[in-house]
C-alpha cells in the first residue's frame, strides 16, 4: 500500500515516512512505517509477530524486541494509548491489528452538525441534579487519578539521544534537568564534559589522564562532584568544582562509588570497598567532607561500586551488592539504626538505584537473561515488586541518574554489533565476513563441519556453512551461555534459580542436565567428547569439575589459587586432552590476571603466566603448543603465549573494534572471529511521571 491512506484522523504517507494531522507532519522511522503498512494491508485482522518480522525484516535475523520498539514508535506518533487503544491493538501471544480501516481515498473528517436544543436543560429534573452528577463525575475522576498506576511507562516515555560520539560513559543529570555531565573516553583521551540539554555544543570541564569520573551534581545544581584516581589503585578520591568553571577541591579520600546527597543537601553517602575482606562500607560525610563516619559494614559481599541512593524522606539508603554466597541484592539500610534488610534479589547483576514518585518506587538497571544485556526496571518500595521498564536490543549502563522530580532519566546506552569473519591461519588479520547486518554474535565454535554461533540480537543459536550460507535454527539461547560442541551434542550453562550444565542434540532436542550449582562459570569438552569440564564459583574459591557427557556424578579436578570474586574466568582443554588452562584474578600486591595450567586428570599447578588488563576469552592453539587469548580495552586483538615460556606475541593487528569470541575450525586451518563495534552515548528518557 504505497499510496497515501487515511487511518482514523491521520493521513499516512508511506513514501515520505510521515503522517499528518491538522496540517502537522510527523516523521516516522522507516521500519516502523513498514510495520504500519503491513498492518494496514490487513485492517481489522490480526497479523502475527512472525508474519510482521518475515515481511519487514525478510533477510535479517530480527527479534520481537525490534518489533516492540516499532509498535511503541507508532503509538507515540499516532498518540494511541496502549491501555485504551483506538488504532493499534495488541493481541496477547498472537500479534497486532488495526482497529481503524485504512482508506485509500483521502478526505477530511467533518464532524456532524450539533444543533442547539433550547429545552436541553429539561433533560434533568433540576439544576441541582446536574450539579450533583457533575460533582460525582469529578469525584470519580479524582479517585481514578489517585488510584491509577503511576509507575513509569515505556510507551509514554520519550527517548532522546544526546551525544553521537559513541564514546560516552558515566552520565549524570542536574536536579533541574538543564545539564548533563559525562565522561568522554577513547584510547588517548579521558575528559569530563558538560552539555546543556537542548543546546548545541559542550564544554570540556576537565582533562586528566587519571580521571575516573562517576560525576554527581550537587542538590542545587551549582557544583559537580567526581572521582579521580588511577584504575590500578585501591581507591579514588572525591573532588568538587563549580559547574560553570573554577578551581577543583579535594573533598574526601578513599571513595569508591558515586555519592548520594541527603534530602537537605548537608550530607552525602558513599561506598568504600575493603578489598581482600569481602566487605563494603556504607559511609556518610558532611558535604565538605568532614565528619566522615561508618553507617554500616556490609560483610561477605562484593560491591557493585554503583553507589547508594538516599531516600527522599531521609530515612533509608538503598545500595546494590553481591553476597559471596547468593544472588545480587538491593539492600535497604535504616539511616537511624543501621539495620539492613533485603528489598529485592535478581539472578543477574543490579546497577545503581534511583528514587522516583516521592519514595514509592526505585528505577534501576538489571541484567536480563541475555548475558551482559542490561535493561531498566522499576522496583516498588517497600514491597520490592519488580517490573521491567525497557525491553529492547540496547544495553543500558549500570549507572543511571534522574532529575529531582524523577521526570527525566539519564544513562548511557550501549549498542553492540558483531559479525563473524573467517581468516586463514597464515594471516589471521585478513579474512572475509560471512554474516551481515545488525547481528550481535557473541559465541562461535565449530560443529560437525559447520559453524555454530550464538546471536544475542535475536536470542537464537544458529548453525551455518563455513561461508555463512544455509542457516539452520537450533534453539533459543535466552538464559544460557558458554556454548560449545561436544561430539554429537551442544553443551551450555543455563541460568535460573540454580545454574545447570546441560546438553542438547544438534537440532536442539532431548535436553539433558549434567550438573547443577549456585554459580557455574565456563565449560570445555574433552577432545574425545566423553567428558565435560566446568567451573563453579564457591565462597572464597573456585572449583574445576568433570562430568561424563552421558551423565553421572561430577568429580573435582582442580581449584583456583585465588580467593576473589569470580576467581575462575575461563577454561580451556588442550587438543590432546592432557592439560587444562584457566584464568583467574589475584589481588596482591595489586589486581592482575593470571593463566594457570594443571593436568586434566587433576593435580597441582604446572605453569602460570601473566595476562594483561583487558584479558578475556582464551583457547589452545590448534597444535597445542601455546595459549591464545583476547586482550584490549578500546580495541581488541588476539595474543599468543607459548607454553614453553617467553613473552606473548600479538597475532592480529586490528586497528579498531572489539573481538567478542574466537575459535578454530576443526582442521585448524581457519580462524573464526566474532568482531564488531560497541558504541556508547548518553540518552534521556523523559515523561516518566
């Protein structure tokens, strides 16, 4: 339906990607317009989600989240309330339909003439009755207003991207919503910047190689507080300076989180992490840094370093942390007594909480079941009822901030696109791209002469030929990670109330549970396909265990020499099946990544190697003579550590971009790399009240 058409009071212009009403034109995103046209072709009938995805995204892996955003965009543009729709109706578990018929003949809707009736006041026995009915209507409306669901609604919120550099981090918004402060980061620059909302340009407030920002505005918006310190040091120091320029002043030492001001603005709360003690101190100080004192020491927890949130009534402080023997938690701390209670717990990470609605609600970023994919949630207070606010392909930063009235939320939105490249072993930096589009492929491995890949953009596991053709869907991957091939099976870790090590057939059927645990980490398959090795994080230590692929009782084969949070980072088994390599973290004398090697049958450490900051996924080389791993922060490359010792050497020479995973084909002749870009920009969500 390329011609213009009428939809209720709106005139839709598909070729112009716009709609008009009362002489006003509004732009519509192209894909959202395609969705609207598809619905218009089927006016009055239900169009399934699958059919919409097939027609609008015919050659791309697309998920329900993309469609949800398009429907939300259409409702925003057409001013259609999802709770009382007049144009677009959601049919639960089926799809969507248009309630108005799309008419190709464009005309003007003329309201019928309303004739005056000189006797219309006789319709009621008396003027008093009219007044009483009107009063009743007003009272009913007031009751509806008071009792309505006042939680933020994504479909009524307005998204606005405030920066376009792709290098933003740590956003804060002034209490009145007029200014944004954030950290700009690239390979050679770390600067604290200030931008006026609604104006062009920005000011570089501070440039310093050691700036570790986490900015916070003072309650009156006149001053900016931030942290400074080298990331390798134990603690950072808190500084403040005038927003419009002026000298900076050190306020307090050893501050490890953003600060939160008391309602009267005279004090602030912060976290001090006691490293090596599994302790997170919640402390309070006067606004000038004096009178620093301990409120409560959260024992046996790992700090999120996201910062506390002081309630609007001043009675409570909420902070997120991870118990050493439990799930991430939002803790509520009494300001007067220091009593601590759990408000909410979640399987995955919880970010910085912020108060809304005069203390009846918190908004917080929480990792959903797709690994590393954080979305915005609301948590009621004091009930602790959680509800997901956003559900899209973006990844929201753990640090969020809100205006004083809670009407605007500021955060950093991460967008990750990664595709698969295949390179010859002789030249790992070259190669051809075998997947296209807005994919987010995070895990790749050879399987049965083909390539298996996990695409977080659609939450699916696919198998393709080595040139990227003939894709075949295996299964959903929501709530699972650490995928690998093991003989005729695919092995992975499923996250739920308990983590489970599972296997499925190559078509995704016949799942079988091999092991369970509170926190399972990585897994690896023996070359003969008979055993699966996996890691489990326990209180103060990490175990390496082995279980038969056919099922049985797991046995311990090793233990991490570190006693840190997530002590076992990765796990890999040598091509001959004789050695296990694993990554771990040590805290003393300073934080460092290590690689340890033990016999696969169990035993003491045979070798250890240093790995640099930014160390990630590692594998054995095809011939088994070295360990290969990813290294880098702003850009990632593949490095190789000879097993015989000596310095590591760089295998790839990529000048930009991130590598999310790598592997080798079964014959060792080609390198598989999932590589792409991650951009981060400040976004505002307004009209949340």
